[in-house]
């Protein structure tokens, strides 16, 4: 009797095959090449998201990093490399990582399953996972793996869970949006999946706090950044004359205002889980950069 492969094995295979179409001879190779450009509207979007790392980069110059789910040539590792860090790019597929290494975009890479990393404990100062956590079939396992191989901290950037910490105004605004969608005959979805086969797993501050408290870690820090994507920005130059660039910036500005007024609870949440308590200087830098820093209570029974 044969058994069908368990879901996570199917997921690993689909994600490992995902970048084949984007490789040199693939059908989407031209699109993939846009990920190497640093002057497009899309590159501007990702740059402003990754700048959330600046307080850590300033406080830990020349530190060692592992990037998780960095299969687009190692773009996060490239960001860190440009800032003087030693960065190892990893992904379940090494197709584009090989190409990134060949052209000098990244220095080194390793093909890794995020749920079972091949490195020893505390191998790297930091582990960074940007918008890949939601691709993992068992993301919490991957998070514990990141915590295992990181010495100082793990940084996650993921869509914020809209259904946690809803304010009174959030509830009214969300229900109004749902009512309008229903009137227009549109579906109201509370769960989302991507074509490659994964459930889009969002995160919340409370969820991250509980992970840290469960293993007696000292501190977490959170920052929400708004973002906006529209088809075509991969090919659009980030210049003031671009109407598409202006549209993206305007949409982000509106989202920031709605979030500030507590009418919207969405955005990209960057969560830093510290294994070593940050000193006061780093805490001050994080707060100045817009982070909320939370010192966690110690387990009194250990």
C-alpha cells in the first residue's frame, strides 16, 4: 500500500520548483532580471522595507547574517552586503542563488529548507526572513530553527494579521468595507492562498511575544510599514516624473494615515526577537526609528 506524500513534502517540492521558470532559460527570465535592478519602483519598495534593519546594522557593524527564503538572487543578502555585512543567502531553491553568486550579486549561498537548517547553534549573529515566512508549510518550526542558528536576534517581516488587536474604529471600518464588497457582489475572504500552493500566514505582535516568552527570551521590538504593489512597477524607474511612482507613494501615504488614525490594521510588520537583551543605546535607536521595544518578564521559576 502506498501513501500520498504528506502536505509539507508537496509544499517543499512545489517551492523548490518555483524558480525554474525564472532561471536563465525559463519563460519568466526577463521578469526575473528586474529583481537585480536597484533603480525601479519595485526596488524602492523593498529598500524602504529593509531599511527597518538600519538600527541593527549601525549597532552591529560587520556582523554575520543568514537570509531565509531569499531565492530572488539573494536580494536581501545583497542589501546587507552593500552595508558591509557578511551575509549568507539561503532558499529551498538554489536556481537563482547560483546565478546571483556567478554575477557577484551575492558572496555566498546555501540551499536550505527553512524548517531544517543545516547549521550549528548560534552560527550567525542575525537571521533575517523577509516576506518568506508565509511560504513555509510549518512556519513556527522554521522560526525556532532561525532562533537556534542566530546568536543575537531573528528578524521577521510579514503581513500583519488584520484580526488581532482590532480597535473600535478598525471594527467599524472593516465592517464597512465588507458591507460595500457584499453590495458590489464581491467575495469577502478571511483566508488567502498563493498560486505556488501556500497559505498566506500573517503574524501578530502577540503571537511573536508568546514565542519569545515560551523560551524565556528578553525582548521583542515591532514596527509596521505600509506598502503598495501594482503590476508594472518592476519595469518603472523610481523617478519623480513617473506617474506610477507617484501613485505608489500616494497609496502608501494614505495607508499610513489610515493606520495612524486606527482605521486600518494592516501593513508589513517587522518583528525583532532578541536572544540577547539590547543595550540602552540600541533601544534608543530602535525607538527613534519607529519601533516599539518591549522588555519581557523573566520566567520566575527557572
